[in-house]
DNA sequence: ATTGACTTTTGCCATTTGGCGAATTAAAAT
DNA sequence: ATTTTAATTCGCCAAATGGCAAAAGTCAAT
């Protein structure tokens, strides 16, 4: 990881200072003890996700921004379903398909995959590549 | 939060089963000990963010999806709100399904929907072995 | 200097996470 | 059935988190 624990501490402290909060004040609004916050800032402790979440807004951070900073979340996570519309060029899930399928219960979704897998293995065996697909 | 720890465990276990991994296999690819994974699944331990992050991809989850599920991230993310919020009771696209389907060309994806629609209309209208049950 | 009110740091401790190895349970194979 | 093998759970332990209360350290006005 590119980001050491003490770096995170420095970032947090700098941010706390620029929003001009004391450890106690931040502790009060975030419900994390001031001593613990202090140790986090000087790199003696590593904040858990819960703590990170609590101090995010009081410091003016986005939750996932802080998570990324802490190395919990990787820089930008491409979500497979909707989020990836613009991203993935070759392999992406058609939004219309995603929408329709999402309305089915999960068991049905999985069953669909099961059927698809069967069909694929069948067509692998019999080699029927007919490309006469109507639009 | 609406989601208890044992729910998360159940979710993780179900997902592990559907991708057909054993605890040891998941442990191997995620570098989390099988015993710990087992305890997490049956709700005896709560996974830290690090662990959550490690097991996300092997299970076919999105990182932030799992984080949201675990209550670390709030489901505030604009466009995908329903994905995690309406969440585990119905109207959401299973990430594993999405992943597999996304690897197929769009025509295949559409064809799958076509088949699904056919099956639904069949089961609605006639077909399915009806033994003398008047409605 | 000294008192006073704050802010930060430190000691100590309860609780939890997570790993390792052994034991138990489940599954296969002979 | 029994032996073999793989999978899950249990016991124990090291390490880390996080809180509380007391001990510094700061800075102002006396």
C-alpha cells in the first residue's frame, strides 16, 4: 500500500485543525474518545471502519473518501452492475437486461445463470455457430 | 442499522456456497484463516474492513457493496441506492449473476431475458403440471 | 510565579479480532 | 462397515482496538 498509517494520521490531524476542532470537540461530535483520536492522529492506533465512519462527516470528509484514504477501499471501485455503464467497453452488462433481471428474485437470477451455463456447454459440444441474428 | 451481524454471516455463507467454494479454498484465495471465516459466517466474529476487503472479490462482491452490507458504508451512494438498500429482500441484481452475465455478448444477455420472459408467460398461462387444484 | 481553564498524552484495562493447531464432523472410496 | 480424506468447528493465544481516568503540557490573565 502506498499509504502508511502515520500518513493517515497526519491527514486527519491537518483536517481537524483546518476545521478548527479540538480533540475533545471532535470526540464529542463523533463519539470516539479523545485519547483514541489522539493516538490515531499520531499513528499509534489504526482506526477501525466504525471509527472512520464516525469521524468522517464531522471532519468534512466523504465516507468512502476516508475509506479510500485508509486503504480499505481501492481507489475507484467499478461496480459491476449499474455504475460500470460508461467504464467497461467490451464486457458490460446491458442496463436494460440488468433492470429486468433485478426485478426477479435472486433464486430466479441464479437459475437463469444455471440455464445459460447449460446452454453454453451444450453449444460447445455441438458447435452450432449460426450468426443470423435479427436486430 | 437494519442488518445484524448474523445476517451478514448468512449472506456471506450463501454467497460462498453459490460460488461453490469451501472455507479452505476461500481462505486460500483471500488469505484469511478458514477458522476465522467460519466464525464470521456463523456470526461469532465481525469481520474487520481488511478482511471484508480480502473476501470481496473471491466471492464476487463489490468492495463497497460488502461494506454497505456490513454497515460500514451508508447506502448514500446516489444511483445505486436501491441496489444495497432495497437490498437483500428482493429488487437487486445479484453481483455474481451480474458478473457472469456481463461476460456474455449483449445479444446473449438479451436472449437470456427473452427466454426468461417466455418461461414466465408459460408458467403464468398454462403448462405446469396442474393436479386438480382449483383456485 | 501562580492560579485557572483547556487541550493533549499516557497508563491501565476490558473487549475483540484473527491465527494456529487439534478435534470433530462430513464425505468418499475401498 | 471401515478406512481415508477433506471440511468445519473448537480451544487457546497473541495482538490490536478503544475507553476511562489521571498526568502532563499550553496559554491566558492575574
